[in-house]
C-alpha cells in the first residue's frame, strides 16, 4: 500500500515538474471556478426532479429554469471579454465567485418560480465570466511545456464539480426540500475562492499590456521560481508590441488571419453544443427515467455514474495532453461519440416513452391523463371526478344519506378501476432490463468520449490560437456562441425529444459528431510544445489569404484555414 502511494506521488510530481509549485497552486485555485461551474451545471439535473413536483412545473417551465442559467451566461459572454481585457483576469474571477454566492443566496429563501429564474440568471453570469477568465489566466501564467496540463486542469475541475453535484442530487433526493441544500453547498467554496484569488498575482501578460513591466518581471520570477525572468519577459513584450492595438472589430478582419481564427473558434464551440453533451448533462436524470430508471433516487444514482465516468475519462486527457496533443484527443473523442450515439439511438428506438409524461410533475391528476388503453378521461373530467369524490366523502361522513353513500361508492369503484387500469399499463410499458442497461452503457461511453475530446480540448485550443492583446474579447465571442447555442438547444430539448423521439435526437447528434471529426482533421492545428507567442506567430500566414496552412511542423501538414 505504501509503495503504491509513493508511486502515485512520484507520478504526480513528474507531471507537475517544470510548473513550479506556486504556478501549480495558482492554477489550482483559479480552477476552483471550474469546480463551481461544473457543480452548477450538474446540480439542476437532480434538483429539477424535486422542484417540478414542489412548484408543479410544466415541461416548458422546466426548460425555462434550465435555460435561465444559460441566458445569464450568454449575457456575460457578450460583455465579459471587455471586463477581462480592461480590468484583468484575476479581478474577473473574484467578481464571478462573489456573484455566484449572491445568486445562490437569492434562490434559497423562496419557493418561487420567478425568484428561481432570477437567481439562476445571476449564477449563469458568474459561471460564464469565470469560465473565460480562468482559461485565459491559467494559459498566461503557465510555462509552455505544461500549459496543456494546467489549462485542462480547469476542465478536470468542471467534471469533478459535475460528479459532486450528482452525488449531492442522490444524497438529497429523498430529503424534504433537498434542492435548497444542493444550491447552498457552493456558497462557502465560492467565498473562499474569491478571498484566495485576492492574494494571487495578476497575469504577467496583462501587466505588460498595462505597461507595468517591472511588476510583470517580479510575477514571472515568482511563478518560474527563478531570479531572472528577463528572457521570457522580452518574448512577451515582443509578442504584445502590436497586439495591444487590436480593436474588437479586428476579430472580423483578415489582419493577422484573425477572421479565420475566429471562424475556427466559433465552429469548434458549435460542435461542442450540437453533439448533445450539454443536454445529457442538464437532463441526465430525466433521460434516465425515460429509459427505465423510474424513481428519483434510481435516476439520480445512475446519473452519478455519469459523473464518475466524466472524471475518470478527463484525468488521462488532462495529464497526457502535452505528450499526445489536443488534436489527437479531439479525433479520438469525436469518433467514439459517433459510435456510442448510434448504439444509443438503436436501443432507444425499442423503448417507447412519452417524454412529456416523464418530465411533468407526477401529481395524481397527471398520472391518469392521456394513458393508452380503454380508460381515457379528459383533464377537466378527471378534475370533476376528484371534486365529486371529495364532496361525496364529506356528505357521506356528515349526513350518511343512503343515496349519497351509494353515489360515493360508485365513484370510489370507478377510481379503483382507473388505478387498476393505469397500473396495468405501467407494468406493460416497463423497459426490458437488457435495453435499460445497454442504454446506460452507451450513454456512459458517449460521456467518456466527450470528456477526452471536445470537453477539455476545445477550450485549450481556444486559449491558444488568439493573440494576447485581444484574447479576452476573442474568448468572450466564442463563449457567446457556446452559451447561445446551448440556450437554444436546452430550451427546446424536451419539446424536440417529445416530437421526434429520443432515438432520432441521438442520430442527429451522431451526424454532428462525424462532422466535428472531419472539421478537426482538416482545420484544427496541433499546438503541443509551442509557446503562446510561437502559436500566435505561426497562425499569421506570409500572405493574408485564408487558404494558407496554419502550422507546418517537420514538413507535415497539420491544418489550414
């Protein structure tokens, strides 16, 4: 046991060697933003099961609650880039953590649909701002040979946060008002991160952008644990000499191939969303209920397995990206996603599920409305039946009239027949055990593939391909695309799934996964082993033409725009 522990310590030390202890610590504290973001993204999957019953939410209202966070995230992504480039990466992370605490405090005291939306919007602003600022901050303090590891550390923290959220969902699934405990758990951690970030140094590249070279040199010496960081500071100053003159509109011009870089970034985040992973994240428990995990506890426990797989899969991608390369992981991930999605689609074609029935609040009325079979009642007639039963019971108790008692007995007989018929239909509609577990297995493979590919690698590529002087605004633009598509898809997921079926949704995601594979092969450059300054220079072609190769190493073609 001791030898195994010492070996793990040695492996960990060898992986972070060259980072510097202070650099790794700074990156880890900044990456807590990823933990908070992952927790908030995964939290709603289980909390929604409780809130839908307590607040009697319709499917559309559930979609709005899920999407309200994305609306806030979209708003922040449109404005956050200017905040990051103007006031700094570190301050932006502090503001984001503080806003997360405020948003969580808004949600806790009330059981109101409207207040819940307001709190979720505030949380969405927080996680969007932190996701941009954290990636940029870590990329700019990391040494080039460990940048992939440290930037991907943020993605690792995101999936750990998702796992913690799923565990929380399961732990509080049977607790009265457990969703409030779920929302409240992040408050202490958010406050601690805001406090800890105050004592960390600003990004040295940001300091150079603000003409504070002496402070940047001291920060570099502390991060690299050296007494002389003049050489690296000179490279940064040379790289930023012209970049700080960029305006936002330059992102859409051919100058320094910026338009092509932006198109690559936007297309990459488009595939992150349209391959379906975010919806599986938000609606994991609902989807699992639809394929046979009937109780809230069973669905939450199964979704916890999804969280475990995300963490386990992200670990190798995080620690070996600097050796294997982000492009290789993107190709592997997209390929496996396509295979698993086809499998899931074929399996769910044999599972006939009324998705609206699954996502709706399971009140007694909803349980009987629109069931297949001989017993069919309308919404209004069933309400009348319940009213009739209630009034009859009161009359029979108070008056004991023979006619009234006879009427009450007839109504009770009708209700018993209704329950019996509905129960038989539920039994006949049970999902076969083999299909239930096969659908879960294909879902887990799909999640694992995303977690080694599009999940962590997309944001690593985005943090590398833009010049430092406009990196914050460029990341904000791509983040806007990310959250905007996420908002659109999540706002319509339950509705679309009800219209065309879960299997066809899976097949659409399969097509998008194959398209993302083709895009990565043709257009995404391999950037392992290069400094941010080298990448920025290599992405500028000699001729200002979108058909010139982006990067060529050792005579091999790697990518072009």
